[in-house]
């Protein structure tokens, strides 16, 4: 009886160690919002899933399109507020959803419209993870990758991630630009 | 004489009470009559004049139309475009005749960055009939107060955006008489908004 348990423990530790040696951040359903003519700014949205055992912070983003910052929308009653944030915390084994009305990567000062069918190269930097490079499709305004939904887990509401986002002290970290 | 008074007085009191009751019930029925004159907005809304690329635009220009009014700014990366896309999608769910009876007005709360040309290009991307409006700060201040809305500039020294504009993110639904009838959150589903628009016509 103890033998298989030990084996399972060793196997688990081995898996965790192996996991820690490479990127533990999975990116789901990334998209950039198309822009109306003349609009200077857009935003990129995605699901950031931390498969590791350590919390990770997104500390910066760089895109091929233009200057990019981490921002967050917040509703205060019926009032919409947008503020830059220094980091986005992704809890161990948890997710953060970048979505309209919440966290987003803000693309500032576009030189021209982003049109559906185009794509944007995005580089994400984390505090304790290797950087990630993504090619993100531009989707029409009002369309999200959840419809039509094939990656079922990605479309689920995530109350835990929401809760952690709200309690995250994000404004006073050192950050890099 | 004293003997006759009681039988006479009693019916009088009863008649008075009956009349008072009738008046009170009538008043309550009248007050709660089933008309859509949404009391919460009776002191909000009203006429205004701002500028579009085509010239001066007043609410009373649209007396034969229902009006959807919203506040926003073109530097807004997702809420404002999302809101405009929602209204455009809701309109597409209505018959063409109904669509022609609804005017959408997008009012900039960022006159320093939103030129008339930019506003026109921006809103017409969503629907060629949408109108973008701009005014001087004093005019916008008055209008925002008039509609019970809110906006303010917030300096963002650490952002290339320079400043953000916090603002009310809801839709103001105005009937053909120019009366504010309802508001809807910015993220109302298009089908639900289409129902609200039908109710305005």
C-alpha cells in the first residue's frame, strides 16, 4: 500500500519540477478589437491561464502595432473608469481574463485602422516566467472568440479569477517599460 | 331640535367620507395610471443644441423620431465602440421602417481630441446614420447635468494616453416627444435593447 503512494508522490513531484522548467502560462482565445477609422486606440483581450504552482504577474506587453500598456476598466455604478495598471496577477493554477470592461492590453496611438483578418504580434513579459510571443487576430467589434465556442473551458465564467483580480494590489509595484 | 340632529349628521358624515374616499381612490388610480411616463426621469433630459460635421443639431430636430443618446470618446478602446456596436446590432434586429424612426446620437465628452470629422468617421463606421456631436466644455457640462450623467478628466501621467475621461456608460432612450423614457446599461444584449427601442416607437 505505501509503495504506490510513494511512487505517485515522486511522479507528482517530478511532473511539478518538469513543469517549472518551461512556460506555465497558457494563452486562450486572444483577439484584438478592430478599430473605426480615426480611432487612435484599440485593445487586446485573452485568457491567461497559469498552470504552475507559483503566482505569476504579467508585467509588460509590447506589440508590433503600436505602444502597448496594461490597462483596466472598472465600473463605478454606471460610471466607466479606465486606469493603467503595472501588473496583472495570475494566481497559481488560476486564470485572469482580459475582456471588454475589465483588464486589457491597450494599444495606443495606432497609425491606421486595424481591420478584421489582420493580426498583431504581441510579446508578453512576466515577473518569473519566460516571455511569450503571440500572433493575435483582429476581430470585428462586438465579436468575441467565444462565439462560436469550441474551447469549452475557456468560455466558462471564472468567479475565482474575478475575485482574485479585485483583491489584487496592482497599483504600487515596480514595473518595467 | 336636539333630537333631530343625530340622524341628520350621520348621513352627512357618511356622504363626506364617501366623497373623500372616491376622490382619494380616483387620485391614486390617476397617479398610478398605466402609462409609460417613467417618473424617475420626469425631471431629467430635455432639449440641447450641439454640433455635428453637418452643422448644428438639436434634440427637437428629431421630433418624429426616437433618440438613443450616449456619452463617450473616440480614444476609449472598448466600452464606447462596444456600446455603439450593440446599438447598431439592436437596430439591425428592427424592420427598416422602425430603424428610420430611431436616431442615434454619440456625444463626445472629449472635445479636445474628438474633432467633428473624427467623430463623423468614427460613428458612421457602426451605422452610416449615426451622428457624432461635439460641444464646448460648458455646453457638455450643462447637457451632462441635464441628463443626470457624469464625466470627468483624469490625468494619467504614467500613460501615453495622457488623460482618460471617466464617464457614464449607459444609453438614454428618448421618445418621439423628446421625453427621456429609460436608460440601459452599456452592455445590454442587442435583443433586449431592440425590445426597448420597439417600446419607444
